[in-house]
C-alpha cells in the first residue's frame, strides 16, 4: 500500500536516506532556489524595462493622435476639437 502523500513529490524521500544523501539533497535544493531567485530577478528587471518602453510608446501615440486631431480640426474648420 502506497503512503498518503497529499500531492507531494516523494521521489527523493525515504526513511532509509543517509545523512550524506540528505545533505546532498539539501545542497541541490538550495542551488535550485538560488537559480530560481536569479531568474525571477532577471524577469522582474525585464518586466520593468518593458513596461517603461510601453509607457513611452503609449505617450507617443497620444501625442500623435493629438497632433492629427488638431490638424484635422484646423483643416476641416471643426471648432473645439480633438478627435
């Protein structure tokens, strides 16, 4: 009969593991956590950079729309307005 795992990965768990095996497992897990932290930091920096670029693009598009709207308003004689 299989032990109740509650969805946990028990591939590396065993009551028969030695102290050395447990220590090696802990070191591997700590290395994995460090790598994941580095990746997360890298993704956060890329996200911030991308959001800043998108903000600049959106502001540029707003300026272009304002210029086009103003020029159409002047050319067509429309009073008051922007599109």
